[in-house]
């Protein structure tokens, strides 16, 4: 089944977000240490070694549901999904997971430990809008195999196991409503391994729910995180109809701008490419020059790259083999010509677009596939991989939230895995059974 085959819901489209309360499935035990032990980062941020650590931390860690087997082939997706469904049912039968007695929305605060301003959002069931709607706009491409894996998991478990993240237009009333909810005690709380404090309030009071739903209904949103899960929800709705909750997706809805998420870059590693060859090919379309590195070791390369990427006076891309750091600036007319002519201005000038079309696909002649272009969510991860001989690290700046919104509203798509919105909600704190 192709993930784009979902038809529109049967009800008339709403001009903005349509968010509704739901009966959540949560862990019955709620002390912070336990919740930290059984929760997980989002599935696409979990490395093989990270999955092993999470699974070993507790027999009921949610990673056993979201990644019952790591990276199954498309032919194994159904069996993997059935394993997750059986595990989920066993946990519910044993009382490890319990269902709420009435529908609720959840106020969700994420406070980084570095003093960065906290992010606030509302966790709810967001109706899947018709394709003609602008209520929810994607900004990144997806891969059919990845969508199918998430669809199979959703269909087998009949449960949204982790939320997507939507960044919505500013709506001042939501700030007031959040403040009133915070006057009560949080229902769930934990601090994750990155020092982010997660606090959630369960909201059931009809008056507050009505006001939150109405306020969010006046906004539209861009998908900040979860493009594959959103596409999987559409595909599942197409296969099973919109009854019994399949017409919606679990989402954390946060503001675009103040009180919302920030965007970090996602870097690339191109396997089986030596740095001298990469530089020689890049020099056909860029001005290349070494960036000074203060001492040996990939850690010093990370320090130099971090400083260069944060310098607002600098422009361009960086490549490295973990020992040497080279900047690519002043892309030629030929490189810029590799970007499609009909692309909107908001899309054409992004570093990630220039990197994929002008450098990776153009000068390096590599296809944009999961094997030919590896993803690294952290600068350290990309440079360390290159230092270990995997290939050449391609280091990028993040687009701004405004850039992302402009691309989405222009109807364009960034290359896959172009943005890393942070901080991330914790997987496993609140699940949504589809019929709830």
C-alpha cells in the first residue's frame, strides 16, 4: 500500500486544527525515576546500542513496543508489528499500562536543563485533514518503506505509541489557559538523560477543554517532527476507514516561535568517500579552504566546526574526515542550477537543499537513499563516524522555524531529515488507543 493513498475524512474540513480529548493509556506506576526508566526518545533517534540500553533498563521500557526489532526489512514489518501488539496487550492485561476513565487533553512542558526557555504544548488527538486542507502542512519528504513500517505497527497495535509534533500559529489565549492549568499538580514528571524536565498535566475540565479546542481551531500548523508517522496515520485511515479513532493522530501541538521549539541541524555522512576525493569534486563548484583545527583528534574538529557553524558571519557547508575540516563557500552558478528552477525562493536558498542537490547529487554523484546518505542527529556523531572511517561528514546549519514554515506554506518539501526540532517529547508517557 502506498502511504499517500489515504482519502479525506468524511466530515467537512475544518479551516484550522481540529483537536479533541482522548482516553489515554499510561503507565500505572508514575514515580519520576520509574517513568524515566520505562520511557524512550522517539524511535528514529534510537541507535542500535541505545535500544539495547533502553531494553535492559526495564522489562517494560516502551522501546519494546516502538522498536520490537530494530530496522526490520519491509518483508518483516508485519511480524514485527504483531510482536509489538502482543507485548502491548500483555502489559495492559498485567496492569503495567492502564486506560484513563475519561477523555482528556494534556498540557506538556519541556524545560531544558541548560536554562533555555521552556517549550509548552498540548497533547491531543488531531484529526487528519483532507489533502486539500492547509491545517497541517508537511515540509519534508518521506520514504515509503519507513512509512509502511510505522503503518503496520499502528494497524497491529491499534494504538498511537508516540506523538508527532506540530508547530502552530501563535494564539495568545493558549498562554493564559496553560497558566491556569499549571496552578494544579502535574500528573506525570521526569527528567531525561539530556537534563530536560518533562511535566504533564491531565486536563478534563469541560470549560478549559472547550477553550483550548477553540483556540487551536483558530490556528494552522507545520509538522515539526513525525512526517513518517503522519503519513502512516493517513495510510491506516485509508485502509481501515475513519471509524474508531483512525481519523486522527496523536500530536503534541506547540507554538511556532515564543514558547515553542527550536530547530537544530541534522548532519550527513556519505559512506565510502575519501576526503581528498570529496574536496577535489567539491572544488568544481565551490571555493574550498581548510578551517583551522586546534590540535589532533576528532573532538577538536567538533569544536572547530561548532564555532564556525555558529558564527553568523560565515556562510557555506563543512566537510570532514574527523581529522581535517574543509569549508565550501561561494557555490557556482552550475551548482545553483542543480536546484530545480520551479522551486520557491524559501526552498532554493537553504543549506540542506544546496547540499543535497548541488553537492551530494551533483558534484559527488550520489543518490539520496538511506544507504548512500547516512543521517547523524548530532555534530559529534557525524564527525566521529567519519573519524572511524565510515566516510565524509557533511555538516550543516539548521534552517530557522520561519524558513520551515515558509517552505511548507509554499507547498515545497525539504530533503528527508532536514530539521531536528528540540526539545523532544518523551515516548511512552501518554499513548492513544485509537478507539479512545
